[in-house]
C-alpha cells in the first residue's frame, strides 16, 4: 500500500531539494532563483524501508489574475487535492512571512493532514523561526534540512503512519467488497495456469510500460498535447514561450498499455541559451531523450524543419531512440494536401538517416489525430525492436553483394563474409569483412537502406558495425560438396 505526499510552500523554501532527497536522485531542477519549479512533478520516494508517491509543486503565489503565477497556483492546489499527506514547508531562517500565513489558510480549508516543516534548520539562526511557526496553527514544526538530510526520521514516522492507516482502510474495504460479492463459477483452462498439480497458479501477465518523450523547440505545443491526451490540465500551458522547465513524467493508459509521457522544456539553439536556468532545463530535456524508448519530435506545422528541428532529429537518431515526427497546429494550415506532400518530401530529403520515419499531422489544441499519433508510436516501436535471424540476414547479404559487389580498393576486391544481429533497440548488426576499414561509407549506406526495405525497419535508427573476420562461423566445411 502506498500514499501520496505533496511538498508545498511559497517559492524558494527548498521543496525541490527535499523532493530530490526523497527520490534519491536529482531529477527536479534546483537553483537559488525563486520560482524555478512551475509544474507539479511526481516520482517514487523512499525513506528507509518506506516507499511512497511524492509530488513536488510550484511555489505558492496568492494571485488569481490568469497570469502564469495564477496557473502555477492552480497546479499546486490540484496537488493538494490529490495528496494523502501534505508537507507544508517554510524557511526556518526567514521565519513566518505573510505569504506563509495566507497559504496556511488555504491548507486549513483543504481538510487534509498537514505537517509543518521548517527547512534550512541546520543552524542556530533557524531557532527563532521554528518558534514563530507555532502561530500558523499546525502544531510543532519539524526541524529539517533538506540539503543535509537532517530530520528525515520524523518524516519517516509521519509517512509510515499514513501508509498503515491507508492499508487498514483498504483491508476493511476489501472485506466489505468480498462480503457483498455474489458467488460465481470461473472456468480455468490449462493455458491459464503456471506450474503443475496442486502448486499450479494463475498466470500473471505484467503490464508493459512505454516511455515516450515529447521534445521540440519552445512553444511548439508539447504541453498542450499532453494535457489533451490525458484529458486534464496536468502540465502548465500558456502563450508564453519556455513555460516548462522540468521534464514532467505523466503516466497515461492507451489501449491497455501504460504510456509514460514525458513533457520537456523547449530546446533552442545552443548559442541562444544564455541563462543558467534555461541551460539546466535543456540539459534535463536531453537526458529525457536518453531514457526514452520513443521520442516524439514536435514541429510547428506553420514553420517546420527549422535548423534546430533537424539538429534535434539528428540527436535522437545518434542516441538510437525510435522517433515519430508530429506536425502540430495542423488546423492552421489551409492547403493541407499540398502542404503534407511538400513536408513528406522535405522529411525524406533532410533526414535520410531515418528514412521512412512516421510523419503525423495533428492538433494538440483540438485533439485531432491523437489516435494516429499513438498508432505511429506503436509502429515505430515494433520497428525499433526488429530482429532478423542470422540465416535470413546472410541470404539477403548474398543477394545484395551479387546485385552490387563492393568496390575494389587499391586493386583488391573486398570480401563480405557474413552478418549477424548483435542487439535490438535499435537494430544493430555486425558485418564481418576482409578489410573493414576499406569498406566505403556509401556502400554501408547501401546495405543499411537495403535492410530497411527488406526487413521493414523503416524509420528506426540502424547500427552497422564492420569488423574483420576470416571465417564464417555459420559455414560448416563438412557440409560442402566435394568437387
């Protein structure tokens, strides 16, 4: 049984620092600048043997004017509504400020278990602030140092009690549901069992997770698309460019599969990234590409295939990730047929390294073609996981060499002996040749493009490594016909 713990408070009191400590790694951006966190972020937290869900939130601002700060406040209030335990964090060194008192009123109305946390309490300068915190009405504050890990034992007690209470409630509900359940007969067939005889148990089919990162330039509509996909305002959106800073993971179910959508900060050209916070945000986005299985590169259909778009596509290919290109804001295009034809031609011409990549037109604002986007994601995932048997691969190689032999280099003919697939995700092959260093790059491209067509590995990166080898281990000399 698990519970949800939300860390809330005004800006710059150390919420993200505590979030990173509970998660065990630095996944939330941390800086001395107030207001770094804008969305609510979730992850699996740990204190000793306890495991729970923890939410990081934006610093609370008491505004209701429709501004970015107002939308950040709404995200924080959604986290409060979702939480089982609320850690209300203040800066113990600064003491209680008016915004803390206003936020305390909001939390009292929420009707949730609120625990006051006085952060930055590692020095004597925090003592007066901890005493002053009693007037907020949440009892004795927990003296904590998120940066140094002090005070976690008290958080352990709070979270442990919440988990025990939730487990007791779940058990009571399960008993009540069981008592109310009518008796039914279930036909169990042999294929549903694991093991034999009295020790046989029902098979368990684990649910498959797929990590999908959505990347692109600022203001391409990444966050709007995610909100439309999950059916709620899960991540912060607005007309301002560069709202998203942290990479936010949003679990979502589609056709029985759990899709971990990752919203990322917009990535501009390196020469334009000057501020420290933007550098941190871009670095977080680039790490999301490395951990994704499928990357959706979102382009603005009104200004597609900018230089930065092509640089991002090349980065995804070099990282070996499966990729889908999503042309957002398609509802703004007038002559759709002509535009789509031109964009397909441009894609093949500008991105030859991922020939056959899926290209999907959509509107994140209206939700148009989300089903086609998911279909393309599953298609490219299958391509990314392609496996070709060694026998089939070498029959194909013989045909390719016969149709177009490798060129002679320095008067000596190159011999391609055999191929085998080393791994999938992405499909990676080893070609053994007499002189691997002499095999021209153009001929390697010829082989890669041939594999795309012959084995339907379209759109996925393909790795081809050329190695030296004198004998084919799959060739048994004893089976050769004697002349």
